């Protein structure tokens, strides 16, 4: 579950004083991303939106991981994929219906929709 949605007091976001493992952090973060995607009916996240969801969750980075390490691992494990500078949450129910944005410098066709 997503700590920000479960607890009113986020001070203990990482668990009972101890740090979560990388795998548990990823699973908790993915749960938070799924809730956010559900609220927006969209599985596309900008890099800053990913960080905002993480920060709002009360989760903490494991001491062995940087933010980039965490995102790279989530990408390598196919939780999220990157295209045109944004990330898509792969297993969200909205992954299929979410449209990738037009790449910078790409043509805006009449079939492009938001």
C-alpha cells in the first residue's frame, strides 16, 4: 500500500525506523504510482511527477541507491519504460490507453490526441 494514502502521519514512512530493501521500496513506489495513475486515468509520468509521487509517499531511498539508480532498476525490471522524456507505468490498467506524447521536434498530426 502507498504510505501517503494509508497514514496521516508520514514521519515513519520507511517502516519501523529501519530502511526498506530496494525491492520493497520499488514495490511500494509502484503501488503509489498505480494509485496516482488511477486517479488521473493516465499511466504517463514526467520525471518530476515520478519524484513528486515518491516524495509524497513518505518513502525513503535505500542508502545504497541514488534516485537515478532506483529509476534505472525500475526500468530494467520493466516496471516503467521511458520514451520521449517521459515514463510509462507498464502494468497499470491505463498503460494501453495512455498515449505517448509527441517527441520534441516531431510532427503534430491530426490524429494526435491527448
